[in-house]
């Protein structure tokens, strides 16, 4: 059984049980995540520590709002590496973040589908 | 009560906006510090503001500094939103003119409680001043 990438009870508490808002947040994340990830990759490829720190910071914020703890922690690590200019660690940390991100996106789709079903059943 | 939210991150803005609208606030949401300062400068602008620390261009502390320079306007109660947690960051944030700060990701109950504190302070600020130097408590400037 894969590790849960989103803490659903925590996310529901964050949105005060508003499932419509939860769905909106999940969809915004799904749309914005690939662009942010690409910007992070670009920062790592060019060994631009300032950019890595800035993009990782933005990702950490998005992931924290989503109660996506493991991915937020991986982003926080990248942010710290960027701030400390630890360039030699960038590739490994980014690869690790991307692996977590892939699993997160899979679970995100399941989450979105579940929220849509729940909303439909509430409407009936 | 009107409140300004400034955050460049869309998810955060949406979450803050819904949470505060549900709590009865009239929300104005903007995506950068420059727009936030423009909203807060007019005399009839919002008097409560939640400002993300890190924003492109003018950041949260920068907005606080600009607003505090304008002494002629009514007091604006400003809360910085930050994932920065070190003591140095907190000191720098408060010294920029912020009244309070809140760590992200925020807890909705804590957010609302802190804003109620802000409202109490604004209410006190708006009360006619009754005390004078003559009736000040001795030993207290």
C-alpha cells in the first residue's frame, strides 16, 4: 500500500469541510504544479541556487496548503539546499522530490474523483 | 469589515478568501505587494490586511513600511503571513511595521482569533481620546 501523500482529514479541516473549495484547490494545484516543477528543474539544471530556493519555497507553500506533508518536506529540503548554496545536492534532492510528486499526482486524481462523487451524492 | 489579502500564490489566496468570507469579512484579494499598497493608501481603503511575506516586487514587509510612512491615514492593522520562523525573521517583520504575524499553513481558528484582536485594536484606535497628560498615571509616560 503506497504512503498517503495527502492527509485528507487535515485538508478537510483546512477547508472547514467545504468540499467544493477542496475540489477547487485540488484543481488549481493540478494545473499549477507542472509549471512550478518545470521552473524548479530549470533552476537545478542551471545550478541557480536563488531560483531553486524561490521555486521550492513556492512549491512548499502550495503543498502545505494541500496537507501534502511528504512532498512539502521534500520541497523544504530543496529550499534549504538553495539557501545554503549546496549545489552538489540539487540533483539528488530534485529527483527525490519528483518521485514523490509523481505519486502525489496519482493520488490527487483519485482524490478529485472522490470529491466529485461525494458532491454529487450530497446534491441528490 | 473589509479586509485585504495579498498573496501571489493562487491556492493560498483562494483558501484565505473563502475562510474569511465565511467568517463575515468583505474580502479584497490581490496578487502582489504593489497592488496591496495601492489598495491600502486611500483614506477609505481596508483597515485590516493579511500580507504574504514573500511576493515578487514589493514584499509583505515592504508594504508595511510604505503604509506606515503615510501618517495622515487611519491606522491599518497588518498581519504578515510567513513560513519563516526564526526569531530574526519575526523581529524583521514586526520592525517593518506589521502588527502581528501568522505562520503558514495557517490554522483557520487561529487566523480568525488574530483578526478579532486586530479589530479590537482598531476599535480602540477609533475611540475619542479621553485621557490627557494631566490625568496620566504617575510614573507611566
